[in-house]
C-alpha cells in the first residue's frame, strides 16, 4: 500500500512538465516514482501495455474499459515483461527491459508514489484524477513561448487525430471543429499549428480550472521567475518534504549558467528566467501579433496585456 496519492503533472507539451515533474520527484519523502508519458504513442509496452491509437487520447467513462486495467498496472508498478519482450530487436532493447523491470521492483519495494508526467494525457486528466484519486498539477505556458518552441523544434501535429475521437470532439473540442477540420485537410507551418493547439488545450484547461478547484494550475513563467519559492509552495501543497538537497537540485537545474534553450526536448536544465521569455527575441513583432490574435479568446483568461 502506498503512503500517498499518485500525482499527475500535465498541461500542454512544451510547457515545462518534464522540468516540474523531475523537480517534484526530487523529494526524499515520500519516495516518488517518475513515470514518463504512458499516454504517448511511443511509450514502452513494458511500462504500460495500453494501446492508444491517437495523439492526445481522450479517456472517459464511456471508453475506460479499454484502458483502466493497463493504467492501474502502471501505477502499481506491474511491469509487463511479455509485452516488452515482443518488441525487443537489439541488445539496447534488452538492456532497457532489464533496467525498467528492476526499477519497477524497486518502486514496489519502497512503496513509492507514482508521479505521471504526461502532457499527452491532458484531455484525459479528469478521468485519471477521478479513477485513481490523483493530485493534479496543470502547467500553463505563454502562447508565444509554446508556439515558438514548436517552430524551433519543427514539431507538427496530425489534427485528424482529434476528429477521429468523437467523444473528445463532443465533450471538449466541439467549439473548434471547423478550424480543426481545416488544419486536418491541409498541413500548416508549426507556428500556425501552435496557435490552434494552444487554444484547444487551454480551452480544456480553462474548463478544468472552473470545475476542479482542488487542482493546482501554475503558469510556467511564474515558476521560472523564482523557482525555489515556487517549488517550496508546490511541495507544501502536495505534502512533500522540501530539504536543502531539494533546494540545491532546483538551483542546479535553473541557474543562470544553464542554457536558455536546448535542442533536446527532455533536457530539463535551463536558465529558467531566460528560457521563459526567450520567445521575445526569437519571434518577430508580426509573429507575436499573429499569435495573440489567434489565441486571444482563451489567452485573456491566463495572460494580461503586460504579459505580451
């Protein structure tokens, strides 16, 4: 039996979920088991043997029977050796199996609390919270920072994956069906995709903020401005031990000597202050204006004039 509830860290991708998740997992008490993106289409089947057919899958009570057991097994650290064995092609694959299976055994032995870091699960956050009694931390990032990050990395999204999920369209995304269909019919540049993706994801987050007052909703920029104070508060709300070692870990990952940006998406060492506003020098005034016009109906609920 675990000593505390599981934790879900979600929000849009490129919103600092990896950084925040890793820093929360740095607590010495209780033991936290960091689980990375079980809802990702590319997740390892040994970690989670659920098969998600789409990016940003929507799980609710109407389709939960397809996923409940697999997610429960992941949260209980039941490693699926057979599922992983079927994917092994190289010695590196075999070594990963041995490593991950041993890690799950260690988590069980230490009665660790699972921390699921997964922006791809953002539309399934309510089901996860209700089904597994999770504490939920939702990250919000400035739309210019989000769109600029997608453009810099060249990341695009298959918008037909939203249309292929009628429950998702019905419950969360129906106000934007026309825009989604247009983007599914013709691929747009990453910056334009970022505008629509930000709006879709944060439209859902806005509803969560209204309906789920017990969740934590945090702007990345606010955390990045004073990481030690921000994480001290996050730890207090989650009931975690904030020690000198934790403070040192946070400082090392946010120090001004770190780069403001990185080409490695999972690299969580940043100059946090500079990283949060790097878009101001990367985007043109025309691009910033285009982003603001595109997201204004939603972004005004999170960011005021001074944030632009």
